[in-house]
C-alpha cells in the first residue's frame, strides 16, 4: 500500500472538519478564535509549508496550505467588533 494514500485520506478528514467548523462559526455568528491563536496557527502553517516543500512532500504541502487558507477564511468571516 502506498503510504501517501493514508496521508491523503487523513488530510481530507482534517480539512473536512475545519470547513465544517468554519460553516458552524458563520452560522452561529460566533466571534471566532482569538487573534493570537490565528497568528500562531498561521505562522506554524507557513513554517510547515516551507518544511514540506524542502522535503518535497505533496501531502503536507497541500494539507498545510489548505489549513492556512481555512485559518484565513475563518478569521475573515468572524464578526468585526465595534
């Protein structure tokens, strides 16, 4: 069995849960995650993308890029205060 198959399935599961969370956040009108969590997650995702590119691992390149996109989308969709 190709190990990448396991990686792609795990990636799809993770991304599906993140998309679901964003949809719930928008539907509930929730305030979203803290700004510091967003900043930390974004920086970590950028680091993991760079690391994955250096390794040439497409599963992690795509997954971490999508995670960064979901973090940005979640932050952009959160209600603005004041």
